[in-house]
C-alpha cells in the first residue's frame, strides 16, 4: 500500500483524533523521555531533531513545547517529514500559530528520503506511523544513518501485537461487525475487499521491534507499554481517519466507511456498556550504537 493522497483522503484527516487529551499525553511522555537524553549535551551546541511522519504536526508541537520548556529553542532545528503535502500544510500553519522563535522546516518525503535531507541528527521521532511501513528494518537503517553517534530514536505505535488490552478485543470485533452490518443494510452495493491486507494490519510484537532495531544498529532499546483510555468519541474520530478506515473496512469508499464506523462505534459501546476502551501504546527509545 502506498500513500496515495487524493481530494477524498484529504477529507478524512487525523487531526481530530490527535487532539484528544490521552493521545496527546502518551506522545508527550515519549517526547519528554527522548529529550531527557539531551541533558548531557552542551546548552550551546546546535541541535537537530527530525519528526518523521509528522503528519499534521501533533508531535512536532509537543517537541517544540518541550524544547521551549527546557531552554533549547535557540539552537534547535526541527525538521518535520511526511509524504502528505496536505498534512504538511496544516502542520506548518499550526506551528506558525504557536508564535515561537524556532527554526522549523517541513519536507515532503518518506524514510527512504531521509539521508538526502539531514545528517548528524540528535533525535529522530517516528510516532504513530511505523506500523504503516512495510520494510521496518530498512526504515530503521535509514534512521540510524542520519543519526549522530549516540543519537536517539523514539518511536511509538498502537498497532502492534499487544495493543488490545485484555478483554477489549470483543469491542473491536463488534465495532467492525456492526459497521459491516450497517453497510450491508444501507449500501448493499458496496463490496469489502477480502484480498488487500492493509499494512496497518501487519502487526509486530514488541520483541520483533526490539530485535529489528538491534539488527539496524541500535542498542539499549528501552520499551514500555502504556494503557491509554480512548473514549467512544476518540474512537469515533480515529474512525474518520482514512488510513484507519482502509484498515478496518478495506475496499469501502471512505465516506461510507466513515459513516459505518461512526454509527457502529456507539452501537458497540452501548451493547457492551462501555464509554471508553483502553488500548496499549508501545513506546520505544533506542540509542544508536
Ligand atoms: C497517524 S499519522 C501520525 C502523525 C504524527 N506523527 C502523530 O504521531 O500524531 C501517520 C502519518 O504517517 C504518514 N505516512 C504514511 N506512510 C508513510 C511512509 N511510508 N513514510 C513516512 N510516513 C508515512 C502519513 O502521511 C501520516 O501523516
């Protein structure tokens, strides 16, 4: 699956989900843990931070906030990279609205473009997107190639084997079942594709992530799994993100998929008596050997 941006996908963005407080918090923790590694650096040394797959800038803003809090803004250069031009436009606007004196550049590209873009990077973030990458080893190698020695790689995902907190799998099954039921009833002409297995569905275990990072030249891989409570409204909003719709209801036109997931999320919640569903986030911090 490539990232093919269209007028249709641009209507189903990640921004609404990314604004939910528990999501912001789990990313903030990762950002703080990664930036804690800067303590050993001289306060006057230049500092380069890459936010890979920055999307609409949810994590970029957290990085800048934390740099400001720690007094690093003056010498920092933050580079946001994402294949989506539309997402980058929105990220740029939101950073400008922060009105901080910080050097930020946004570049359209993927992990494979990184070595041509920046070198000698202190920290690379890759948040909530690694599950979308087919060849994770190649991506980790490209990240290792742009990091300075002892550089830090911080990465997280809620699409891995272990993300479903015990007892919550039935919620996701019911959500999709009710969405498919709604489509059959309201739009019987729509066919679900059985053959395309979306990239986001190829989930690795935490151990596979750790092993792949080590193979790519990282050491001291620190892994934590954190439970994040997602309200039905937050789940509704992730159900309006095009990459999620493609994963949950492959082959379905996005607008219909979003409507189906919207109706079904509250239905499944009501049937199971749930207002929120906890989901585990895998948070990884690794040091380049
Ligand atoms: C769920 S968003 C995450 C945005 C942000 N990093 C965050 O954590 O809130 C996933 C992002 O991955 C990007 N993406 C998709 N395929 C990619 C690829 N092959 N390489 C890099 N980024 C990719 C998408 O454009 C999208 O902006």
